[in-house]
C-alpha cells in the first residue's frame, strides 16, 4: 500500500500563485509515476501534470507555461507550482501515484479556489 498526503491548497486571487506538495509513503516502487489531477464541480477528473516513468513530464494544454511539476525522489515528494492562476483552475486537486504494476493510489484531495 502507498499513502499520499497533500498540502498547499487554498484561496487565491486570479493571477496569484500556489504550491501543492504531496508526500508518498509505504511500499514505494523504484519505478513509478506521480502526478496531479483535478476535478471541478460537475466535471470529470483530469490529469493536470505528471512525471512519467523514465522522467518524461506531461502538462495539460490548459496549464502549460503556468504550472511546473517537480519531484524529489529522495523524499518521495512531488510538487506542483501553480502561477498565473485563473478562476477556471478552481478544483479539488488530487495527488496520484502509479506503481510498477500500474495500480493507482490517490491522496485525499486539496481544494484550490481562484477568485476573479
């Protein structure tokens, strides 16, 4: 089992910044992927940014140039730096960990609210 603990959500004005962090613990594989998804009210959960196996980084088109994902392997931590936030970024953000067998683990979610 893998446990994920997220932090860093909150309320910010449009144009502001937030930094999300997620710490993984438990049965950590040497080969895995970590990323951030989000779910807005009435919408499906979507992948925002991820660091895939082998280090390839993915960003959704809607956040390219504004969000930066980074990882500290020694601390099993992944961060999401979010700049130039927009009201449409408002959602619950979930940390995701995919293990060597492609099983998904999820954090509890952290609310990000961007006011206009």
